[in-house]
């Protein structure tokens, strides 16, 4: 198991806050030279402590429409049988299996009404789906 010192931990915190920060800015944040900071990043990557870099999109900005689809299943259909198939569809951000009269809540981010409509129709056509209702997101905070 890799043991991290204070500089490693500070470097990881700085990278979590801004993975695109320059080496100079990172070095200044952790109190090391640019080359020492670079060497630490390479070592942390090689040891698997840093496994990758990614972006996180804001779906309400990158996709034009946000909506929630509520899915009701036929009584003989189990939500955990159908939810994985729904979650793989284009435009689906997340799926939640619920209790009550709504069996599955689907968080969607689509680029157009046509894309949302196709997604809704695809889900409604799945075996075991009784009803699908659309709840458009008007605003996010």
C-alpha cells in the first residue's frame, strides 16, 4: 500500500479542486519546485494513486433539455430487471428504483425534444412497462 506524505495529500487536494492547474500553480500550492511536483504526479500515477483525469459536465448546460421520466411497471415486472436496460439508453443520466406508485425515476439530459420523445417512446415500448410520464425541468439552482 502506497504511503502518502503531507505534500502528496496537498497535491491530491489541489488536483481535485482543479485537475487542469498548471505545474507552477500546483508547486506553489504545495510548497515544492515545479520539477519536484511533476515527479510526484508521475509517481502517484505510476503507483495507481491517481488513476485518471476527467471532466464533469453540467447536464443542464451541455444538453438542452432536462427531464425526469416516471415509469410504472406491470405488477409482474421487477424494477431491478428493467432498470439496467433503461440506464444504458442515450440521454439517461441516472435511474432510481423507488417504492410507491412510481417504480423507476429516470433522470434525462437530452439535446432536443425529438431526442427526449424517442427516449420516452423507447422506454414505453419495453416489455413490462405499464406507463411513462414526463416531468420537464424548468429551472435548476
